C-alpha cells in the first residue's frame, strides 16, 4: 500500500469513529428529550385534572345561580299575570 491509500484508510476509520460517537450522542439526546416530554405530559395531565376538579364546583354554582335567576323571573312573571287578572 502506498501512502495515499494508508491516509484514506486512516480517514475512513477516523470518520467512522466520529460518526459512531455522534450517533451515540444523538441517541442520548433523544432519550433525554423523551424523558422531558414524558414529564411535560405528566404536568399537562395534572393540570387537566386540576381544571376538571375546579370546573365541577364552578359549574354547580353557575347552575344554582341560573336557577335562582330563573325562579325570580318566573315569580315576577306570575305576579304580573296575577295583577292583570
């Protein structure tokens, strides 16, 4: 083998080593990204559970107030019809 072939073989080996190291680093980056996304998903699920827990009492209170307003309106309408009769 002459010098040029040895240099090319050396460069091919060196590039293969660098690509292997880069592939391993990409694997670790993707693994860390997956863990971060799993944590973020857990946070979002917890937030959704909290929002649903808050929504229930607020919805009940809104329905209660709506029913009170409806009963007040119905009572005033009945009084109006009684005055006319």
